C-alpha cells in the first residue's frame, strides 16, 4: 500500500497531521504517516509528540524554523504547513511582508519543497491572506508554482464539511507538476446532512476527558452573561444590559462575551485575546478547553500539554482535524484515480 511520509513545519498541536494520518483513499491503497515535524512552541511540540508520534519523539523538532537545518531532515513524500497567519489576519494590521518577524516565514516551506520535491503539499492560512500587503498572496503562490507545483486554491468553510464551527480558511493544495494527478476541491454536498450544532458537538463529553476543567469566572461576568442571549455578543444585548455591566470601547469586536447558540455551529474558536474573547457556553460560563477541542473536531482522547492558556492557544491555532481529513482524503483519492464529487475552486489564479 503506498504510504506518503509527511513532513510538517509550524505543526502546532497536530490538527492538520492528525486529520492527515486518519485519511485513506476509498480503495484503501493510499495513506499518510508521520515522518517529521517542527514548531518553536514547546507545549505544542509536547502535544504533537504525545498524540501523533509517541514512539518517535525525536521526529518532533522543537526549534525556531529560522535556525532549522532543513538540509538534514529526512526525505518526505508529502508536506504540510500552516505558516503563521499574524501578518494576514483581518483582525491584525495586515502588514504582510512588511512584518519581518512573521511575514516571510512561508519561505521556509518553499525551501522544503525545493529540497525534497514531495509529491504533494497542503498549506493553510486565514482568509485575510487573499488581500494582504502589496500583492503578498500572489508572491507566495508564484513561489510555490516556481518550485514545480500545480496549485488548487480554495477558501474552505469548515462548517460546510461537517465541522461544528464557522471557520473560513484558505487551503492551497499543490501537486508536483510532473505527476499525472489532478486534485479537485471536495464537494460539501457529501456533508449536507451532518449535525453541526453546538449542542451536538458538546454533548456527552466523558467525565474523565482531559483538558475539561471549568475555569472560574467572576460573579460580574456571570451576571453580564445572563443578559446575553445564546448567539449574541455584549453589543447585541446593549438595550437590556445594566449600566454597571456595559463595556465602553470604541472598537466593538464581535467575539466579546459572545455565547454559543446551541442550535447553530460555533463561531470561530480563536487562539488569543483579552477579556471577553474566551468563548462562552449558553449556560453562562466560559468554554472548557475540551469543548474548544470538540468544536475543532479533536477526539476526546487527544491530550493537550501545558497550562490552561497555552492549551487554549494551541486549540485556537489548529486546523480542524475533520477539515484536514476531508482535504487529504481527496488528495489520496486523486492519486488513486478514484472519482469523487467536487466543485470549482473559489479563488482564481
């Protein structure tokens, strides 16, 4: 059975990798296995090692990519990287390549492509990358093409693929141009009957599931939440909110004290943010990290390492496991020559 050895940069806690190694072509012939990964965050590396490759901890390199010896890495057949999105997020300043610290980290993935010539790769980033900087997105795509790959670029809506979360991300799939393989964007029609409500997503979490501690919040926040209806944020409850509970800021971010609507998918789970951005249950409490992981489609046995805030960050930065599995399964079916339902990409090159 052909097995693609997967290398990964900016691997985080392993959402993309876990989805990939759970993937299998429909004929059972093509699959993916972990080869190596790298990330600079120690807790993320510990999480990745524990869940993805506990028997080969040396294959997870906890190191700043700018000092990583790419030439010394093991050969791979497939490559994944969700290069840091700080420069491209719509919430940020949209600095793009002007931000020296983050803006050019994508180039290390280009170095991997040119060094190892994997048969395919998958890259993920926030939707804001499409309009970042001075034509930054096209520069990135051109560098990928010039490395010898045919690209399919699409903004995926995770909620259309069975993920209980409104999360929109650009995913680039590259197939090496000398291979007679064509990738198509998988059709969401195959997931139209999936129950992606928050209530179903958070139902029946085992009492002994890891990372499920409930963080205590102040009585004032509990009182504030009591005036906010499920699905609302604090601004939408302004007409009923007592004066002493209102927030006076010029910028009104939609995530502030926003509660889940049990009948709808979650809003986007985020990695960081100040007060009021942690994500809230419809029963007037903060979400647990396990609930955040459920929304990101991590299985209940997936244990995150580190303190509460670190775990929250890891989960918020991850690619939903189910979305990764959907895309990688389509890649494997493409290599197996198996037809599947598909749609045209919504980003033209």
